[in-house]
C-alpha cells in the first residue's frame, strides 16, 4: 500500500467574501503554520504549495437582491475553478486551503468537469454542520457560504450556477452530506425535494460513525473520483473552536478520525477542500493543527495499532 508518487497541490484561497464573519481569509496561512505541507510529505506524498489565489477583497456590504458580495464570490470561484481544473488535468490531487465554503462551487464544479472529461464517476462527501443548500429566497442572511450545494445542483444565480459551463454542475445523487445539525426550515424542505442523501447527527448518534461511513461510501468503484469537502464546523466546537458558525454536538476527535480513516481505506480520495477555518476565532491555532491531523489520517496515517495486512 503506497502512494509514494502521488502529487498533491496546495491551493490557498484566502477569502471570506461568502461568510457572515470575517477571518477565514487567514485560513490558508494558519494551515501552513500548522505544518500541513510537511505532514503530507511525511506521508510520502509529493507536495507542491502553489501559493495563494489572488482575488477581490471583502467589501463587507449588505445583501443585494438576496446575495452578499455576489460579484466578488463569482470572481473567486472562477479563479478556483480554473486552478483546480488545471491541477486535476496535470494528474495532481488539489487540496484547497480555504477560505469560506462558497469556494466549493469553484472547486467541485472543476472536479465534476474533470470527471465528465475523463469518464469518471463522482462522489462528493460534504462534511459539515450545515446543508449549505440555501437560496436567495430561503436565506435570511444572503451569505453565499450557505448556498454552494444549491448552486452546484443548479439553483442559484447564473454567475455561480454556470461556472464550469455545465448546468447543473453535479447531480444531487453525486453528493452525500454527513454531520448535518443546523438547517433552516425552508432549506430542509428543499434538500428533501432534491433527494440529497443526508446523514445528520441524529443518524450518527443512533447508528455510529462506522455504519454511517459504510453507507456514505457504498457503491464506490475503482473508477470513482472521491471528493471531500471538509467544513471545519463539521467537528464539535469543543475540539474545533476556530470557526465562524459553530454548532454544538458534532463528531468528537475519535469519530472524526474514524471518518477520515474509512475514507482513506477506499484509496479513492482525489481532491479535497478544507474550509471555514477562522484563525481570528481560534485558540493557539489548535483548530488548524486538528485539521492537519485529520488530513494526515485522510491520506492514510493510521492512529491504530492494528495491522492492515488482512482486510476486515
Ligand atoms: Mn459549509
């Protein structure tokens, strides 16, 4: 079991134009300071830090027609889409260092486009406290970091829905949500209507992370491109305080590790977003360090003593 030659590209996306609290723009640096590149190198990967994408500043304005900072969000996502698609075409595994979660529009639309071009099946694992399935009509705030999944599924402003040139960018069948525990009423109806598979915290409490992940990873095959979109607010705020939108009752440390390890076991991880880390709210960079720890597990560093020579 070796991924020695696998090339991964770190792409910093320092923005919080989609968020309701400022500070996620410092996320990429916090992840670097926490040692992300070195940790991945020590896992045997060929790591290239591509530096940061440079997009528009955060104008910090009120919503216009139900959206905050739509022109800026669109610009950032156009840039993210281009870079992520280029890295995938180059045969590398892009890791997006966010930045707020609106960036999932650019990165996942690029992944979906790459899958269409290469005949791959796509599975997106959306690890988040929130469904991020709001629309201008449903959202109270207009913050676009609450809308990326809706946009990817074809519901949102043209400027975002059409990024990547294929509408919708993904089918609701290609995405699975895990850890959800805070959804607006209208948003909840819309998620059900669209038929998105959601494993919320109630499900995880009752069935356990192991069974949840078995179901979330069911049906993958060697031709599947697995994308993980990790919103740091997925984690319980007790272990991950450095987020703008904490919600109590998320996975604890061991549950989060098991989740990452089971994804690693598939050997299919092909792209990753790490988003919503807000160093302005963190305590001694512990949330960034935890994210690095989890990413190591995602790339196969097991914290267990069990030998892996035999399956099951
Ligand atoms: Mn999110």
